[in-house]
């Protein structure tokens, strides 16, 4: 027996397997998390407002396919102006924060 206690913490396991303390990999994963978070927030705001993708698109002057793309976690072309339009359409205010890199690493 090795004496080391095995972890069941999924985040720690993924970090060990995927990131391997490689700063470049860590940044890539953080970018993916950011894109996923934005897509998920847009979807949740739209559905909470009982809007279809088409209805939201009409409110902000774009197409349903644009809304679909914005709600896709693989999309990374978000514009500030588009996010402001979405926020206004669902009666929200857009807030953007800058977080120092040191704090990001503390969350990992």
C-alpha cells in the first residue's frame, strides 16, 4: 500500500489528468469555462423570460440562428453590444468584472 489517500474530488482528478499544472492548459480550460458560462446565462435568461430563440432575436434585431450560436458553449465571438441588447431585452443589466490572474489560480 502506498500510504497516499486517493481523492474522490472530481475537480482535483480532472486537474491532475487534464491540466497537469500546465499554465497554458489551465488558461485554455478557463477560456472554455468562460464561454460555457456566458452561453448558459443567455439560455437561462431567455427561458426565464419565457422567450423562444426567435422571439429574443426579434426583440434585439437579429436572427434565431444568431441566438442559437450565442447559446452554444463552443461559441466565443460574443460582443459587448450584443450582450447589452440581450440584457436589455430580458430586463437585466450587464456587468463585466476583471479578476486578477492570481485569484483565478486560487479557484483552481
